[in-house]
């Protein structure tokens, strides 16, 4: 039977995300909204609102308006937040781009989303220009935040004397198009409305003790829905101070927490390994940390407890997907007694059920089933992909997550497996089909299949099973890995290669990954 959240439903205002976040900063107007952890540069709430208005006005001057898509390809900085909300304030749509993307991957997202402009930074400019050229965007359509010859800069936009346009978006309009592989296949645009994002902020609001005195560390990328909602926008919603980091570096991570006295740290599980084991951690005063919250991939309870004991803080975790804006389940701050292998309770306004993937029948407490989720945070669908939408969203409004879970009588959910074939490497999604398609372009590879395997650290990594072409005995594992690495984002790299005589397939030609997993289990 469906399991409702144990928490009362919350009210979801029928407003745009901008109106929800930027209405009346009051006494917090002069307080720091954002701090660049690297430089210490600070932007107050009032300054941020002013920048957002200027960016919106400048975009309107360039013809950007309702329904237009603008791509944002940049690392975490305070300026990312200003541009993100400036695009929304211009009545347009943000498509956030993975900062590790190659030109080809970026070009796909630009083309698929129909982006008219691309914001980036000078270190990313070579990739941005190549992708823009591939899809027919001129240099004039590439805005470089920190400036580059021949391109508009953020300073240029902020110099406008125009007024921001009238707001025309409604809660039902699309706000962002992050890209996700969903339960399978190549990355797809996830249509998230203003209502989806506002709803998820209201839903998670009651789960954690985040206040206007909280400092949040944003090391996980804003382009990812976890960073976008839980760090960037929750910080604005709660009038907290968000301290940004452009990339993860352990020593810098520890310095920033210690120096700025950050109390709430959101991580993915690989960071927990460093916090539990690395000797450098003891060199920093981390007594300021109240809560470490892990997401993006399952956190092992033993590891979480080791972090909690070493740092003297509470460690929690949750569950979500890009398609869920992203949070659907989490451990609340006041229940550290829950099993840390679990992902806690369904958040307010969410109904879940577990369904046997083979029979389609609902299962009860203690039984394994695919997690289905319904709530106001569920996406509208996938952009330009009715087939994928129909597979993922059913007629009753349930999103089929592709993850297998159990639930206790008390409503505590635990993710135990995946129906879907997606590999999760350090919280990033790696679709096997994309790697397989790339491998098959190599002239010495006859066939290939990819699955996730565990490395020595327990991390899931992509492993390729490769069938060599005849007369290609000289093809080595290093050759295969180098070929992929040159053509794909770093997190998608093949990290293990095994040569085999034949890829197991069904009569219909579908790769039998379960056979490859069984082979892997037998040899490990």
C-alpha cells in the first residue's frame, strides 16, 4: 500500500522561484548571502538582488525573454548564483551544464535544450567556444563571466542602466533544465517548474534545522540539482550564508570550514572517506560542524559513524533524483538514532510505494521493491522525449525511480539495489550505453559492454568488457581507457577493462548485464 510521509503536508506558495526567494530580506539585507571561500569576497542579500535585477535587464536588452533557454557552464562562485537567478528573473529558463563536460557533450546539451546564450568562465572558454561553434552559436552568444577578448563579461551586463522586465512567469512554467540520464540512456533534459523547486524547498524546510545563523558549505556543484536546491537555493530561502568552493580539494575544504566556521556541510560519500581516514583532518579545528549531510549516492553506515565519531558531529543522509527536484526522502536533524544505512522518511507531501519489478505488485514492509514516488516535486517530464517520460512517469503521477528499496513499519526507507543500469561514480551518473556507443567507434573493437564494479576503495567504477576485432590482438586495456578518456568527461572514464570472446546478449540483442555481473562476482 502507498506510504505517506509521516510529516504533515506543507503549503506550497503559487509563485515563481524568484518571488519565493527574493521577497523582503528585511534585517538580513546587509548580511552575507554568499562568500567565495577561495578569496573571501562577499555578496550581501541586497547586493545579490541588485545584481540579479541588472543581469535580467541586460538579458532582456539582448532579446532574452519568456521561454528562452540560457546555458550556465561554470564552477561554484557567488557570481554563479547571481547569473542563475538573473536568467530566471528575465523570465527565461536555466539549463545548468556539468563543468566537466567535453565540447561534444556540451554541444549536445546546447542543441537539445535550444539554448540561445551560454555563460561560462575563461578557463572553460576553449570548450565553450568549440561547442558553441558546433551548434551555430556566435562568439557574441558566449558570455564570459570573468572577461575574455571578444566576449561580453559580467561587468558589462552589470553596467546596464535598463530596468528589469516585468515578470511574466507563473509557478507552472519551466524554471530549469538540468540534464540527467534518468533510469537509463543518454543525458536528457529534466523539466523542472518553478513550483517543483519551490515545493522541494518547502518540503525540506521542516526536515533540517537550517536558520539565518547557519553557514552552509557549497562544494558540491550548483549545476547538479543537489547543489542547486539543497545548498544554493536553500541558503537563500533560509537567509543562511553559503560559502562556495569551485572544486573539491581536501586541504582547501578543511581550511574553509575552519576559517569561516561552517556548521552545515553537504557532501557525497567519497568526501566521507577522506574525513574518516585522512591524517590531515586532525590539523584543522572542525568543532564548528554540527551536521554533515551525505547525498548523491548511498553512504555506508560504518563509514558515516566513523566520520561522526572523529568530528563529533551528526551525520545524516537522504535520497533523491534530479527528476525529484531532488529530495524525496531524508533523515531529519532530530533523528540521528535512525539506521544510517537508511535514507530516512519520505518528506512532506510525498507518497511512496514499493513495487515488485517482475510482477508489478506492491510489496509491504521488509520486502524489496522498486521505489515509486509521487509529490509536487516530481518533474513534468523529459524535454523532447515523450517515450522516456512515459517509461518514468505513470498515469497516477508516480515517478518510477529505478532504485530498489525496503521500508520499515515506521516508514523508514533504505535503498538496497538498482533496477536501472546507471553507474554512480562519486555521485555522478555514468550511463553504460553512452560508453558502449563510444567504444564501438574504435576500429579495433568488435563489441563492448559496460557495468559498474567496486574498486579497492569500495567505489563503483565503470568496467568495460571488450571483444577485439580480428587481427587486433595488440589492443591493450590502456589503449581502451585512453581512447575513452580523450573523448568524455573525467567522471565517465572506463577504469577497468577485460577482454572477452563474446558479449552475452538476449535473443532480442539486449546486453545481459546480469551475466557479466555474475562473471565478475565469480572472479572477484
